[in-house]
């Protein structure tokens, strides 16, 4: 009986050791797979670029000015299908700010509405462009009556048309540069990891949402990695150990989710 128990114990220990080795090997493979996958995705979007546009001289027929800036992230050769995100927006005749609004940006039209349904309040703005906006030239508003228009509530709704304005290129922004210091490096990775998995609001770019999908995640990490080292470094700083550890943990977690 004692001999049998010893054999069973030995068998159990061997199995545990084999399982441990197998798990260690699997973890190593997952890490390598994560690195390879990240490199492949980063390579595929390495040419992504970001431009910043502004609402230029946009006035309503009541004298109110609509101002704002938005980023347009795109792949060269496919500008039309890029993603636009307003970083600042001020709509006249209402106290509602960007955080209260739902914005849809297309190259030929911009629409702004109030998030939610209210009986005595609302924002409904449509800016129709004469031609799609592009990096080459400003796109003037279509000032034909009932094209570029607004309907805004508060103390009773007011309706009208826009009488001037255009969408103009403001500045080119370095892809992957979250901090705006002109260099893609450790500082940008720190911001991205600090907000990883978070749903972000109006100031999305500065919080790490480079892709404009409303969440800081894998696509944003790929944009940082694919542009790593671009620009002029402000100093010779290197990533903190905590940054590197966080980055490795994200890669492992991402790989584990994909394997399930």
C-alpha cells in the first residue's frame, strides 16, 4: 500500500511539473505571437497620417459664429474614408458644449445634434460643403438656402441658415504624438497606458485615442508604435520600467483574448 501511494505521488508530481513546463512554454509563445501580431498591424498602418481642420469664418444669419477644430486620421490614398474627431467646438445660440453633442464628420458634410431627446431643447446643425474638404484647398460652405442650416432650442427654437464659412486645413499633426511635443516616444506611451481601455470624451487625442473610435486601445497603440521615434526628441529620456512592464502586460492580455 505504501509502495502504491509513493508511485501515485511520484506520478502526480511529474504531471504537475509537465503542466508547469507546458504553461510556461505556452506563455512564451503567446508573448512572441503578441509581438509578431503587433508588428504586423503596426506595419500595415505605418503610413497613417493626421491633419487638423478648422471651421473658418462660419456665421449664421443671426450673427452668431460657429468655431471648432477637428482631427482627420487617414491612410494616404484613402483620405475620404478617414475618421474625424472634434477637439473643440462652439455652436452659437446655445449653451451646450462639445460634451453634450453628437457629431458626424464626412468630407462633404458635418452634422451636429444634441445627445438625447428633449421637449424644449435641441441642437440640429448641418454644414454642407460645395466640395469635399482636403489638404489641398479650403472647402466652402454651400450657402444655398436650407442647405447649411441650424435649428437650435432653449427658450423656444430658432431656425436659420449659415451665410458664410469654410472648412480649412489648420496644421499637420504628427501621427502618434499624443502629447503634442513634436516627437513620438516614451511620453506618448505613458499617456496611452494610463488611459488604456478607457472611453474618452471630447479631448480624445490628448488622452490617447488617436484612432478616434472613442476608446483608448489596440489601434491607438499600433499608431504610436508604427510612428515610434518620428519627430524631434525633446530630450534623451527613455521609457520608465513601469511603462515597459505595462506595455508587455497589454500585449500578453491581448494575445490571451484572441486565443480564447
